[in-house]
C-alpha cells in the first residue's frame, strides 16, 4: 500500500497544527527556557495535596485520603487503571501545560469547523479565535486547569456528533468516543453539564429536521450509535464517576441536613451558587473588554490618572506600587480576574452570521446562546434563573453561573465562521451579503462608537463593591480610579471599533474581488490574533512565568512558626492558622495538617462546623480536632506558633453519651460541651448503643501507633468496655474499622468525628480507607480502557483497509 495516499489528506491539518504550535510557543516563550506559569489555584492545591503527593512518592501506594486539609477529606489520587491517566501524563511530559491546553482548544474547535465542512484556512482562523478567547487565558493564569481542559474538549465532542449526523458514522463515533472519554477524565462536571446543554439543543434541532424531512429512522439510528459511543467513552472513567457521585452527596454540593437555616436541601445554597453573576450590561465585555474595568487588580502604569494624582498629592514613592494593582473592576461580581472577551471581530462575525447564514443551524445556536447569556446573569435575571435552579435537574449543584459563557465561547465563532464559509463559497447573492455587512457594521460599530463618546453619560463607573474597596481611600483617589475606569472603557470601545471596521473592510474587499482568497485568510487570521492576544497579554504575560525553584521558595516560605511546629515529630496533629482564612488557605497544608484548606467540594458537615464553631473559636470543637498548635502574628506581622494545651490527642475514652434527634440538635450541642467527657451522638446510631452503659476507666489508655493518610492504627487497654472518640473526620462509605483484624462497626460523634465501642482488655484498632466505589470502579475502568483501545485501533484498521481496497480498485481501473 502507498501510505502517502493515506496520509496526504492529513497534510493541510498537520500544517495547521504546526503553525499554531509556533504561534502559541511564541506567546508562551518563557516555557522554552524552562520557566513555569505561576497559577494561584495550582499553588493552593499543591499545598493541599502535599501530604498525599509526598506519601505516594515515598511508598508508591495510591493515596485516596489526606488529613492535611479541612482536618481530613478524600483526595482521590490515582485512577491508574484508566488508560487516559497514562495518556495525560505522557502528553504533559511533552508539552508545557499552557501550550498543551491551548493546543487542545485549537484542535478541538478546528475539528468542529471541519465537521461543518469549512476549508482548513477558515478552520485555522476559527480555531485560533476560539483558543485565544480571554476566558481560556484568564482560567489558565488562575490555575483552573481541569476547567480549561474540558472547555477545550467541548468542541471536538460536538464535532463527532456533527460528523455522525452528516453520515460519516465511523469518524463521528470514533471522535465522540475519544473526546467523551477525555472530557469525563478531566472531570470538571460543571463544564460537562454545559456541554450537555449544547448537545441537547443540537439534538432537538436534528430531530425537528428529521421529522420535517421524513428521516426519523436515520435520526434514531445515528442517536443510538452516538449513545453507544458515549457509553464506550464513559467506561474507562467509571471509577472517577462513581467516587465523585458518592462523595458529592456528603459535600457542600449535596445539600445540608440542617433545617434551622435557609439552605438548599439537595444542592448548593442559592445565594452561594449565584454569588458570581454577571450584571446584565456586563455581557458587553464579550465585545468591549474594558467595559467593566477589566480585573479587580490591574496594572495601570505611570500614564494612569491614579499614578498622576498620587504623585501630585505627595505620594510619588507609593504611586508606582499602588498603580500595579488598581481595583478597576466595577461590576456586580465580588471580584474577577478579568473579562470574558470573545473578540470584537468574533462578535462582528456572529451578528453578520445572523443576517446571512441561510441554514437553520443558526436558530439552535442562537437559542442556546441567548439562554446561556441570560443564565450567566444569575441573580440579575432571577426569575429566569429560578426556573433552572428549581426545575432543571442538577442545575443547583453548580456555582459561579458566569461559567456558562463557555457555551457562547463555542457558539459565537461557530456562527461567525459559518457566515464566512457562505461568503467564501459564494452561496449567497452579493446584495444580501452587502446588506448584512452594512447593518452589522452599523450595529457593532455604532455600539462601540456610542460608548466611546457617551460612556460617562450612561455610567458613573462605581458599584456596591466599591464600598469595601474604597473605604480607606481619600475622595480624590477614588475619583482618579473612576476616571481611569471611564478612560479604559473609552479606549477599548475605540479599539473594538477599529477591529469592526477592519473586519468589515476586509470582507468588503474580498467580495469585491479586490483581494484573493489566500490574502483574505491571512489578514483575517492576523487581525483575529492581534485582537485577542492584545487583551490576553493584559492577564497572562511573560511576567507570570518563573523558574520552579524560585517561585516555590517565594510561595512556600517556611516561617519561624512553621519551623517551631515542625520540631514536633508526632506524625498526626492539627494546626489552626489564624493569619489566613479557614476556607481559602492551602498554603498551611503544605507543612501541616490544617483545620483550614482550599477546596470548593469540602464536606458539608465540616462546612457547618466552620460556620457555627471554628469561625467563632469554640474551644471544645478546636480541642476535639486535636489542634495542637495555633499560628498567629505579632504587631510586625511576623508569625509565631503557640502550643494548645487543651488538644485532646488522637483518641480518648469518654464516660457520657448524649443522644440527639437530628443534625440541628447535634450542631447545637457541640457549641458548648466538654468533648473530653461527653460524646454527642445522633439517634441514627442508637442500635450500636442499645443496652450499653459506659464508665470511663481512668487507668485506660488508647494511643495511636501508626499513621498514614489511608490507614491509622491504635492500641487500647481498659478494664471495662469503653466508648472511644477519635479526632478524625467521619466519612462513609469508605472508612472501615477493625478490632484485632476483624471488621467492627463505628459511628459518628460530635457532628464530624469517628467513635466506636472498644471491648475490655488489650486490643489493636485499625481505621482503613477502602472505598469499594474506587477499588471495584478501577477494575471496571481497566476493562473499559481495554475496550476503548481495541475499539479505536479497530477504527484505524478499518480506515487502512478501506484505503487499501480503494487503491487496488483505482489500480485495476
């Protein structure tokens, strides 16, 4: 067989990928010298996972639990039986993370446009436009890696579905299977949820089309094949899906058992879920990036009004530093790392597509786009959000509703480049194109010009959030910030106007045969890249990269307090850091087992304890968690460590048990009690306590003899049967207790701790974290991985066989 004929159709696509790699390596040029991106979330998460990471490196064992964050929670490291885990490690060792993320985004959207039969030139420009949207770069800079992976994989999943409905079954099924597998593997299920919304809208469109065209059997057959493909993609990820589903029921996303406060019993609290909601007019940032001031901390430099005013008022030395981090954002969200900017050119093409795209495709795309934008406004279009929050399954499990704009990030360039396809292929009368071009230029250009000239008439460039931001600033500095905000809107409006006119002029020149197609493609790509990369550099630049050893020294600085605590070689006690917030601190976990942590999926009951006890310094709760050290700071800001003599240790016997009826009574009871003497137990566990009475043995002892994240061992000695409480977080299913090697029941006490009855005499007690959802799930995932590999290899073999047969047929003729 002549393999060149098989690979020849791939050459334009490989060239596109190669050119993109050159562009993205130029953008991320510091990676070529070995520097790494400093990402705030990754820094926090690395601290949170330090115990599990170190233990896994030391022993080679899988680690599923860690006590270094929020006093103990699952970490689910591993999934080694999933072939995609090894694929992920392999590609991550080849390309730097930001380069890889952008490459996947480009390939994914490129494939989607190829599925819609665009030529490689247009598909390249479209892939570039999608990848350089600011949401991707802001998320990469913040360290929201799995979110970016799954956003990048939305388009290729949709591409597989489009190929299948276009009659290219095997190509569509192969792509769907592969990219569904990867999408689920990276596990940002909120993005997966939004992808499902996109798929549902496309499916409804194809169903209506099939009914009208009397092709319902084709629709059913294609849908059935795609469902099979999706199931094939799911099977390697059974372990991840099972453990996630099981764990989520116990987290803040699974609702609360408390009834004494306004909470969502099934999902997130509504106020919490909608905290990050776009203002209605904030949608304009899709078109004008500085419409709402950019980020909450932006570098303005010496040319800003802020710098000039500070220098004028005698603060020249402080002016430069303050101007590096000015609170420019003035929208409805508590804070933001930057705007969701899709590009002035992309927005221009989207509106143009509404005028000239003839296919009914534009109606499902427009419909899902409008819904996504409305839902991104959350509490600001509350009546609409309430419909989804109350009645649409699983919608109430997710927070930060602005994230749904990832749908618009797909649909805007999709319609826009479908419009360019129509223009390039000359399927539309010239008059219609000119009509659409004129009105699109008037709408988008007029909007940009309006805000450039009259922005200050419509807005005062302040928000409710400024009350806290401005409280320590003099009036003249507040006015300077507002002046800079107004100036930034004006300049970015003019900037967007420029790109609108440039795009309109380029298209006009092409349809008037003033430039050839190749020139059109090259200039379009250059303008699109210039438009988007210009904004991206505001939020992700070369300054964000440092050598690993340098930033680790800066971030994980070992303070005098850390040094003091680390002198204590006991492997298992907790630390409470008063210098950092309990719910936003993964750094303390880098060196210690912390009562705080950094996770959006912490255990619901632990969050309840944070809200009602830890945030109020309830001594009994702090002591029962074996909090041996406090970290504080003196007047100079230097940290110090203080020993807590009230810490109860790893385990202790108690003499009194107080049964309560429900979670409300349980949380109330631990507000003021002596955990050294009394255990608060829910009536759900009363069967274990029937006909039991306990008298604390003053000579009895229970001590921890072995510690690892997934296993803890104790030795007990007592003259009578005892009730023991352990300073470890209760979580079921998963933790099993053993007495002398035999499985024994244990219960929850004091709202969040473990407790169990220990027989008289000397005994060994082991707690082992062995969730069946993981271990059985891993076996299924391994089988699914084997099936996935065989299936994909089978598709490749099938393509080769077809090519061989085609070549023989051509030779015979």
